[in-house]
C-alpha cells in the first residue's frame, strides 16, 4: 500500500516523496483508524486525504466551511481527471440532488460539503446509501467550544458518525492548543487506537515583527516600499479595506480590496488578479486567505491585532510558503490594547442586553407571545439597528448567542442566486418585435444557455449573461427588470438578506437563559485569548516565534534569532519577567513553584527570576509556596 501511495502522489501531483507527517497520517487513516493531524498552514493537508482516498474503494467526504477552498480543490481535482463535486448553500437544490445521487451510484471520488448542509434531511437520507471510505474534517478546531473559531454547524458531524459508525474520520487543523486537541477527539468520538500526528509549527523562514507606531498608514507604505513582492494587508472593517486600497493606489502601489460583502463573482475576479500578480497587494478582512495557495507572498501586514494567537498564526502563515524569507508584521499603537479588550464586550454583551435584543426582534417582526415556533423570517439587521438604536456588532453577537442557546437560528446574509421563469410560451416570444436590443439580446441568451425556463424557476448568473451578450452586468440586470415589467418573464433578483428562524415559541425576555457553557465559559476563553494577544504584542522580552510555539504546547521551542525581539539590543528578559511575577502576585495568593508558568518563558528563566526576587527580599518561600514578602 505504501508503494501505491507514492505512485499516486507522483502520478497526479508529480512529487517524489511525502513531507513531514503526511505519510504517517495517510497510513493511519487508510488502516481504518480515526486520525488527527496538526499541520501548519502550507503543510500540505489536502494530500493527506486526497492520496489515500484514491488508493481506497468508495467515496471520500470532505467537510469544510471554506467555499473558496471547495471550489478551488474541486477545480484542481477535475483538471487532474479525478471526479469531484461540492455541495454548499450557493448550489441550487436540483444540482445538489444530482450531485448526491451521483455519489450514491459511484460517480465522484470526492464530495466536498459545508457543515451547514449536514443537517438537511435530504443529505442524511442520501448518505445512508453512499459507499464511504472515510470522512475528512478540515478546520477541525471549529468543532471545539474552546477553540477560537467555534461553529455550531460542526456539531452536526456527530450525526454523520452515528449514520456511518464504522467509517473512520480524519480531522485536520493548522491551529489548536492542547485543550482544543482533547476537545476535538472528544467531540468527534474518536475510537480507541486512534492516530495523533503533529508537525512542528515552527516557520524558520518567517520573521515575525511587532512594530509600535501611531502612524500605521505611514508605516504600511514604508514596509511595502522596503519589502518587494506579493503582499496581504489585513484590516478589521470593510470600509478600511477600501480606504487602504485607495491609499496604496494613490501612492503607486497596485492594490485591490476584498471582504465578505462582495459578490462571489467579484471575489473570484479579485482573487484571480492577485494570484496572477496583476496587482501586488490584497487589502482584506479575515474573509480572505483560507484555502488560498500562493507560495510567494513575501509579507503579511496586520493593521490591527486579531482576536487570538490562533487567528494571527494562521493569517501570518500565509507568507513564505515557498520556504524563502518572508515577513509578518503587526502594527501596534498605544490604544490597541483597549480596543482588543472592547472586543470581548462586543462579542459577549450583557445578558440584559441580549434579552432586550430578543424582545425587540419580536416587536420588529410582529411576533405574539407564544408564537413563531418553526417560522422563518427575513431580517434586515441594518434597519433593525436603526429602529431600536443599536450598534450592529453587539447585535450580531447577541443573535449568535441566542442561536447557540437554541432560541433562534440566525443565518447571516448569503448571496442568493437570481432566478427566472418565462411567463409567455416559446412560440409567442418569436412574434414580439417591440423589444429594445438589450432586452432581446438577454432573452436570446437565456434561451440558448438555460433549459426548463418555461416550466420552473431556473437559477441564472447575470455575469454569465453579460459575457454571452457583450453587455455589462448592470445592463443585463436592467434588461431583466424590464422583461419582468413587460410580463414576459418573472425575474427574482439575488439579494443579501439575513434570516431568523424561531426554534421555539417566543417567551418573556426574563425567561431567556444562556447556559454557562455558552456564555460565561466562552467569555472567559475569549478574555484569555485576548490577554495572550496583548501580551504577544507588548512583551518585548520573549522571542515572537517562541511565544506562539509555547502557546500551542511546544515547550521545547528555542529563540528564532531573527524576530524584532531577538535582534533587539535592549532585550532584558529577567527584569520584565520579575515585573510580571510581582504584578500577578498582587492578589496575595500563595503559589507553588511548579504551578507558575508563563507562555514564552522557559523554566530556567523563571527560576532565575524567582531567585532574584527572593534575594531582593520582595517575595519569600514559605511552606513550599511563594508569597509576597
């Protein structure tokens, strides 16, 4: 079998050997063992399920939340002659049925599916009839409530385990602390004898830098002029991505912006231009980058710190995947720590605030007490906030917490595909001679490119019609609106509107309860992640790489030798460590020596710092505990 794996690797991908722990993971999952693989960004995760699946009988199901990754991998697999399909919210129901039926009859080798689709009755019925060799779970940290990116939809994977009890699961992630690793294994119900493989997260070619500055835009321009090559600039808001891209272009640096609010077509075009290096810089929110494989990114710049070390490590890791020197720079201002702590408040607003939002939703949607269970409503968040004078960020957080508590199901805006149904019969269409040229061109393009238009609504893409007619997308849209007005066809435009579904009847707001595991524990976890993020940015005594590696459980990590801390001539680790210890001991609680740990500080440095504090008479050792003197 090992020989088969190597032959498959060379036949389809042209590589002569596996890297790191790839082969260990492949051997484990192909032997029928549940398997967890921790591989850093760019470590070649996809090969660990693509290669063994090709060597095994049956279908490989790949669960991932990344639609861009699905599209990209399905496209590449098909180019290699490997049949693969993807099922997610943007695929219309008839296509989904077709793809799932094909999987039953043995057509595709890979079925990529979003976690949200797992709960549909249609999928579960089809799944029972599929011959599945194993299930691959990408971004597996999303199943852990202690992870930085917990997604409730991932819990549906447990139902897949119940429906396919004898099918092994391969879980893959690039970022997981030891606590999250344990939770992944528990949540996915790994069976005895499972395999666990971990690559070192160290990136020796990547230089981490925290640059203290109150002029972030000026520093951004300086870095991009100093470091040539492809770049990603991460910003917190959509408006900021637009403003920064405009600034860069005004300074002669080619740039595009990218965020979740763009249409799928616009995202694809911008991504393609950046990948082909038609533009040098992509200014983006964190919606960009997952599953994007561009090996020669020379610098990743963060205008603001993310919410966690996990997020930062993953986003920073998109630089230098080709193994050549690359840089990840965090721009950090004096007020940023306050902004980071505010994110905890925005993400976990008070219980009373959440109850008020719950009640005001009912007023907004005109839902009586005891009503609405099982009903689905369009929900315009922007209009809701204006009516009740809320800010959008904490409202969205409240909606997500109410979803996790089981009161509602809040679905953020997804791009719905436009639909068309002809109201006139085909023969009548040919007798019309009063249409404008654009309307006629669009109608002819519809008839040439789509079938079933006279019997049911058909999903269409304005961009595709624009290419077929030589018109712009806006001109196609206006022509369709006019054809709709003339009652020649019925046109339902795409729209981005969130939805709320009531999972239980409306209750008095005082009866809304958020369990400890959903609110208090998760808030504590976020506070801890924010604390580590601030410490990473502000601690100039610990190697940046070493700090992150220690955070992920690699206590044997050594200094990288080239981050801004390592090359600083003013590095004073023992002094800073002593100040940190004294500050933490202000609560006057006794501490045992073996209980004291700081991320990034090795035991030798800790013992040295404690000994100096004892010698200075600032603390003392009493009955086996350290206490303030």
